[in-house]
């Protein structure tokens, strides 16, 4: 029996290549497809007769091609799938993350592939409109995301696609209405995943989504959708995620949201929603993410929200919410990681119940009317990395710093605009403390801090961004500030700082040379919450990666003096330099032109003199220059950037001339004469050295050429003296004869 078994195994292995070999028609179709798409077949396609063995190709037991799987293969070319129409047993097409271009309106493909189940051409360069319908009633997954497709989705596109469960058309340029009729009769009632985000869809969301009884994920964020949330969306009781942020929806969130008992993620941020938060939120036991920031919601935070014990992220910032926040019991939210309630109207003390949320990583309660002090219990939050309590009415800044220094995981701390008028931060107890060892970003602007720059900052070796602006800091900038190895963003403007610009500040390591590869990951530290500045109506977003903060030094509006050090040209990675509103004097150092990455330079309102260095014209990234109200003179250097600036960037310097200021650099005799004299002097200065050199060389050659040879050669020396004696005698005789002749003539 064993022998028979091995014989059967051997026989099957011999004949199986013939049984399972693909047909010549399908082999030719695949080669033709890639011949139209690429200049040559990819991979090992020409090395085997059996296309079932080709890379990315799979066949069924009968040798029919069923899978064309070639994602992320670097394939470039036009997508012309007419040849694929012969692959009638094809069930999976995945050519995502390549560089295919062309249109999908290919009737040959969509009429013949009746067995197709998965169709993924995402992350390519496809363009044009969609065909009138999907290719197969068996289609289950369609992913066309991240292409350049446009136009409206045809109303018949989903007709007959009975088994469609996932449709992703995100990150294209589709327009018209959201395909909310996808679940109506003759369409796709089984749809579970619908993603049409990041397109140009507009108008209201039409009824129909309520018929999607299996819908779990609905994403339509970053569009131009208006109107109310459709009432029938609350009938899609299986939905787990609704993401409609960055649209123009208005109105209130209905109490019927309680029907969505499976809802885990609700993101309606950056809309125009109003009204109060429904009390029924407490019934959504699976809710994990509530993101409703940047709307017009009113009222208080419903206490029933604390019943949602699976909450991980609560972001309700920039609304009109209010009430006493200390009355809320956050201790039930044991899984809470991020709490963001900034820019609202909450009152009361900092809620101590927050300290029971041991999973908290980020807290932002800034721009509220909170009061009280930071308590030592905050140290129980062992994962706390991001804390923003800016623009509140907290007290005891020194005590807060001493407590937070012991928070070993803290990487971002914003306390700006709080603790008003509490004075000096240069406390002896802080100097001896080795705290804030992981701190990357420290914001203490607008706190009315007095005294010198705190010396305990010297120990913050991981600090990358320091903002101490709009305080009352006095004294000079300490030289040790230039030793912080990772500091690249520093704002000290609007203080009372005096003294000269320290040369050591021109050697900040992170602005002089690129970080070594071992430190690059630290430089890519991401904020746990997006950093947002500006007004509610016009918010300005900073990237979540700290390295996207501009490399900057801003010491404007202080009492600094002296000349700008030439060493400032070492800050090769600097993007913004602002020295305006001080008492700097002397020339603008030409070394500033070494800052090839400089984008903004403000030297206005100082006492600088001399010319604007012509080398500034070589700063090709410089788009913002201000040297107004100094004592500069001469022509403005010629470059595309400088001449495109507004004349106000040079005003207050009446001796400047040339575009863009109205003063023309015409011929001035005094200046021309002086220039000619200078040029003549320079020419003479260049000629005189060569004159003296030639005299010396002539003397050396003439003297030693004659005398040297007489000294060395004895016979030459004797011959030379005989020659001079004879010459002397002949001259004497000639003179004697001439004199006698003249006497005879005079007598005669």
C-alpha cells in the first residue's frame, strides 16, 4: 500500500504541470496586457511557459487565472485592460501602490469579468470618470482611493452589485452628491464599509443610508457637504464609525443617536453644528472616540458621558460649552488617554478626579476660566506626555514647575498666559533638581515672569522649543543657552532683555549641523494632540511633528545692543531670524548670506548703518525681509526676491535707493569722483608693489651677474681689470688729444 501511495504521488507530480498549466489564450492575454502597459513583461513572466507560475499570478485547480496580485511593484505605464477581458475566471485584481495612469471607462473589462470579487487599483495615477456600472454581481471589494478620478458617481454604478461590502473612493476629485442610495433596491444592501472622504462632494446627504442595515463604517470627511445630519442615518444601527469632519454641516445632534448602540467613533469636528450635547450619549456603551471640536455646541458637558466607560479620546475643544468642570467625575473613565476641552467657557478648579484616569497621555484645558493650583496627585499619571493649561487663571507657577519637574514622561508643557504676575522663576530649589529630562517643548510666554532667564533650563538637554516671549525678563541672554544640544525653536521677544547678542548663541548645535541619524527619531516626536493657533474662525494648524516648527531665533522688541556678531553665519539651518526693535548698531554682517535656508529676516527698528550686503541676493529662499527704520544707505541689492518686496520693508532709510523704493540711484558727481579716485588709488595700490619687486630683481640680476662671476672666476677677473685699465688709458689719450686740438684752434 505504501508503495502504491508513493507511485501515485510521483505520477501526480509528473503530470500536474500539464493539468494545471494555464491556457495559451490567458497567457497571451497577460502578455498583451503588460505589453500595452509596460515596455516589457515584469519579473519572471517570460521565463516559464505556464503563466500560473508567474509572479503575482494564481490559478485554480483547472488552470484558469484567478488572481492578478501585483501591489507596490513599481509598475509604471498606461492602464489599458482590454486584454484582461479574456480572463473570465479572474476573481482578484490588486495593482495598488503603483504608477498606473489612464481611464477606467473600458467596457471590454467591465462587461466580461463576471467572477471578479476584489478590484483594487488604489494609490495610482488613474483619471477620468467611473463607468456606468461595476463589472460583476459577485464584486465584494472596490478600492479606487488615492487617484485622480473625477466627476459624479453614476446613479447606476452600484446596480446589481448585490454582494458589495466595501467601497473606497477616498482622496480623488469626485463631485456631486454622496452616493447615499447605495443600499436602495437593485444596489448593494450588504455594504459595510463606505469611504468617500477627501473629495469634492457637495450638497446635502440625501436619504438612503438608513437602509444600509449592515453599514459599519461611513467616512465622508474633507468634502463640501452642507445641511443637517440626515435623520435616517440613525436607522443604521450597526454603524461603528461616522467620520464627517471638515464639512459644513449644521444643526443639532439628534437624541436618536441613542439608536446607534454599536457606535465607537464619532467625528463631526470642524463643522457648524449647534445645540447641546444629547443626554443619550450615556447609552452608547461602546463609544471610544468623541471628536466634536470646532463647532458651535453649547450647554454643559452631560454627566452621563461618564457612563461611557470605554472612552479613549474626548475632544470637544473650540465650542461654547460651559459649566463647572470640577463637578464632573472623570474617575469612571479608566481607559481615557486624551482629553481636550480647550477654548470653551468651563469654570471651576482643575478636576482632581482626572488624576484617577491612570491611562491619560494628553490633557488640554487651555483657554477656559479655570482656577486653583496643580496638585502633586498629577504625578500619579505615569503616562502623561502632553499638558496644556495655557490661558487659565491658575496660581503658584513656581509650585507647579516644581511638581511637574518630577513628571518623567512629560514631553510637551504649555502654561503660557497663565499664572499672571507671579514673578521670578529662578528658584534655588529648581536649580538642584534634575527634572524635565524628557521635555521637548516648553511654553511659558505671557506669564509676566520677571528676573533673568531661569538657570535650571540649562539641564533640559532634550528641549527643542522654548517660548518665553511677552514676559518681563531682564538681564542678558546667558551664554549657556547656546549649549542646549537639541534646541532649534526659540522665542524670547517682547521682554526687557539687555546686553549684546551672545556669540555662543551662534553655535546652537541643532541649527549649525544636521542631527546624527541616532537622534532623528527624537526630532520626529509627534504631539499627542494637534497644536492649533489663531482664532476659532481662522485656526492655524501646526503639524503634529515637532520638527515642523520653524527653526527660529526671535529676540525682537528688547533692549539689546552692540553689533550683530559675524558668527551668526554659522546657523546654517536657521529659517527665521528676528532681531528687530533693539539697539543693534554697525553694519549688517555679510556672513548672514551663509544662511542658505533663511526664509524670514527682520532687522527693522535698530541703528544699523552702511550698505545692505549685496550677498543677500543669493538667499533664494528669503521671502520676508524687513530692514526699515535704520540708517542704511546705498543701492538695494538686485535679486528677484528683494525687488518683489514691498517698499515698506525699506522705509525709514532715506539714503537707500533702487527698487522697490522710489529713490533712484542716479549719477552723483561727488560720489562718481570719489568712486574714480578710489578706483585710481586701488589701481596704484596694485601697481606699486610690482614696481618695487622689478627694481629689486633687476639689481640682484645685474649686480650678481657681473660681480659674482668676477669673484668666482680668477682669469675673468684678471681679464676684466686689464680691460678696464686699457679702457682708462684710451679714454685718457682721447681726451688729451681733443684738448690740444681745441687749444690750437683758439690760438689761431
